[in-house]
């Protein structure tokens, strides 16, 4: 079984288990022994033979046609993004058969992040490794300064007690679904992230096994700002060149986020001024030593 066929088979089995008979108009059978749909039900809904669908789930079928994929998407109640992911699994383009080397952040993005200084901005890749952040983003998230900071791993470093909150689970599921949607399963870095979290975290293992695939687009997240407080922050994802993504944290006038950003801007400016003052004193001390010698 090829790796492509195996991934498609895993996806079909996982998504079949998430569709109830009632979802597709079948009556509930009290003696039913499976939680989701049976194979024959998916085959019937997709208008394909049971034998062929079974081969797909076993990874033994040849590349399915677009007509078959459309039927499967309909039968499994896949939304637009999950359908895109299904097609990508089943009909990989030639350029995706070889893992592309990570591309550096362009100089244009570097300048844009620096000039967009009134809002926190950072850039990440398809594996959600942070590649670039501006001063305000590092003030909002001090850990961004750490080497190899990854958003998915950071989400699952949250204390266990916070995971009882539905908001955390929604954020975590979104991060996992985006890793699957944007990532390349053959990419060693993606394999490293999935492998590490699969070993360390039961919540990640369960979410990864659901095979959800959704891009990150926009949302609202609760954040704690040191020495200021906890509040809601809106964010927007922008697709930028070279397969990178820019995350911009937004603030409506008069909102908690706007006040928090103003607090962080003053903090950043004060730290910059203090750093400049220290550098000036150090230069003066060196000049004095030179004159004395």
C-alpha cells in the first residue's frame, strides 16, 4: 500500500465514523454496532460499488476519479475545505510528490512586519513554525522569541486544568486541523511535530485521529497580557508569498484589545529607550577609557 493510498484510507475511515445514520436520513437501528455509517451505506450514498469502496478503505484501489470523489464528499457530508483536502489526498499534483525546502521570509515581509508596528504581527509556515515577528507581537507573546516556536506545540503546552474549557478545545482543534490542511505529510518537520505530540499528548492524538482539515482564516481568542489583564482579541490570517501566512492581531476602537496594545506599545518604547540609554552610557565609558589611555 502506498503512503498516498494509506492516508486516503485513513481519512475515509475516520470521516465515515463521524457521520450518523440520522445525518443522512437513515433510521436509527437500536441493534447497530457501529457509531458511524457502514461501508455499504457510504457506497450507496456515493453511488459506487461496495467492493470498490472497500478497496479504497483498504488502500488497494487505483486513483479514484473526480466523479467518485464528488460522491464520497457528498456521502461523508464534507464541507468545502474538507473536500479540497480529500481531492488533494486522492489526486496529488506532481510537484507535491517531492517535499519542497522551506523558503526564507522575503525582505518585503520583513519590512512590512516592522512597519506595521501598531499591531502585533507574525509570519508562520505551513507547519505553524513562527518565522518572523514584530516587537509588539513579542511583547504580547514573549515566547515568540524562542527558537523553533511552533503554534501547535504551544497550544498543547497549556496546563491540563485549562483543557476543560470548551474554548481551549476549539482553539486546539483549529490548530490541528490547519496543520493537516496546510502541511505535507512527507515533510520531516511535520512528522516531527505530529510524532512528538502523539507521544506526549492524549488530546492531540484524539484530535489528529479525527482527520479534520480546515485552514486558519480568522477568529477570536482569549489572551492574558502580563501586568494588564485577560481579554478577547480578534485575529486575521493573510496568505502571503512562498507558502507563508501572516497573522495580524486586531483591535476595535475602545476595545480591551486596543487598550492592551496601547499598554504594550508604551512598554516596548520604554524598553527601547532604556536600551538606547544603556548603550549610550557604555559608549561614553569606552570613550573615557580611550582618553585616559
